[in-house]
C-alpha cells in the first residue's frame, strides 16, 4: 500500500513538472536524482577538465584525455578518484617479489558520483612504466593478486555515493622508475570515452 502511494505521488509530481518550470519553481536535488534514477535519464557529463574531447549527440564527451600528478582528483562519468599513497616494496605481506622484480603498492581513493552500484575489475586501472631516460613507455602492468595475509583487490564495488580506499599491487621490473596510472571510460554501448593519466616518478 505504501509503495502504491509513493508511485501515485511521483506520478503527480511528474505531471506537474511543466507547471513547476513555468513558475520558476526548482525541484530539490534529492528529487531530481530520484527522477533520474527512476526514469533512466542519463546524468550530465561532468565538467572535468578533459582536453580534446568531442561531445556527441547524447551529451557525453569522448576521445579526450586528462593528465595530472599523483594527488590530483580525476572525475570520470561515474566516479572520482585519486592516488592516496604509493609504496615500492620488495615483499607484500609474507610474499617476496620474484627475482628481478619489485612490487608497487598503490592505494586508490575512489568515490562514486553515480546513482547505481558500480562494479570494477582491478585491471581497469593499469600501470604504464619505463626505465630512467626512456623516451617512451616500455610496457604496462595489470594489478596482481598474491597469496598473503595482506589484501589486494581483484574486483570491488561501490554503492551510490560511497567512498573507499582500494589497494592495488603491481609487479614491475627493478629498473622501472617512470609511471602512469591509466583509466579509460568504456560505456555499455561500446563507445570509448576519455582516458585519465596519473603520472609519477619513483
């Protein structure tokens, strides 16, 4: 019964929306978000400083990029994130890095700005690397999962508005000192959005 009342109330408000707009009455943000989630409207693409992006017909911006240092906040279509901490390691928990390799622990602070639960693969955040003096990236590394008392993420999720720190671990050559953490937006309709780079030197 309560659900029916809520539905009727929402329908009444929806019918009156043109009247509200004509009178200059603004709906509260909480209601706007609810209508967006209920009616399936897409969120406006955030003003996030992306360069060389192209706006397509539905308002999304694609094909652009943004580059920033370790602590800079990156805002994607669904969430914001930044690198909270970096720590080169010879071992992680009780697990020693393989011969000729080192670990890099990266703590990512990530906050949902979307109205639905977000599901992630850790490999969506991959790491470009190069040795000192290199003029181009040598290769990339996906996060690894090691058997250890310490925890690293392979998959994780974020509820609407939730913030969490996710620990990612990368296995890298000993001479790697120049890095870029990369995330690219991929939409369910197979459109590639923008790419974000955190660059740093260790």
